[in-house]
């Protein structure tokens, strides 16, 4: 078990996972795989790239991590670097959304799920990508511009400010602020910030965000 994991996290997760806990702990000690998602509007696969991400039409695993900042295709928005688990949105959209929609990505930075939505939604859909924290909103704007869609808008609002757009959105995606277990492999600070009290605070904040934005969702949306 990772020695720097909080003891309360180990005890809690062991209760939840039972016999699967050792596999989980082992995964936390491994290097996360590198994966990218191609932009179908800008990129056509020519030759081999890597193993497909099974649940994503455009997702691929890479055998190693290249220097993305030196790749002009990265800056042109030909692909987006994203963890494979986060690419599942494509599968959800394909199952539930078959006609153009007004789509709000409420907690959108840095832009992975918004760019996936732009690529996956039926033609003619409008994607509004929102991020309330200023520096994160700047990163979001940069990534949306790179991806390149005339049917996308970036906003910087609190969730409650969307309530006046009553029943405006057909779909609202909320990747709400959370306690950050998914970052343990990449960011040691995420471990030190974890606590049962922080989990409870995040849960309360999540409930508040959903309550605040609910009126903006159309009935049946």
C-alpha cells in the first residue's frame, strides 16, 4: 500500500472494495497510461497510432509520453491529451442524444469533456462551456479555441446565474468539484488534501451546484 496515503482513506476504501483493495492500491502505485483523443474535424488517422480506447470512437493509448508542447498538431487542436476514463462521455452521448441540443458543460475546465461533446453531439448542437475560476477559465478558452467550433461559447458564471435561463438547456453535464482521489497518481498534493471532512464538504457543494442550476434544464432534459 502507498505509504503516503491517508490512513482514513485506506480504511474507508478497504471497507468499500473488500478483496479488490490490493488491486486498487497497486494501480495507484503504477504510472498512468498516456492517451489522446483525436479531433475528427481536424485529424484523419493515417497508419498505426496505438491501442484503441474501447469506449471512445477517437481515443488511443500511446506507448510512451511524447513532448506534446513541441508538436504543432497539439497546438492546432488536432488531438486532446486526456485520461481514457474521461473519454466515456462519447458513449453516453451516442446512447442518449440523437438530435441537435443546447448543451451546458457547467464545470468545464480544462476542456476535455467539452471538446469531446463538440465532437460527439449531433451537428447543429450548441455547446456552452462554463468555468467560474478565472485562471481555469482562461485555459478552457484556449482549448476550446484550439479545438475549433463555431457552435461553442465559453462563460464564467456561478451555477445559480444560469437559473434565469429557465428550461433553456436540453443537456447539462456537471463534472462537479470532488475530493480528488483520481489525482493521487499524478499529484502528491491531492493525497495531503484528502480527508473525510473534505469529502463531506465536496458532497454538500455538489448538491448545491445541482440545486442552483436545475431550473436551467428543460423538463425531460
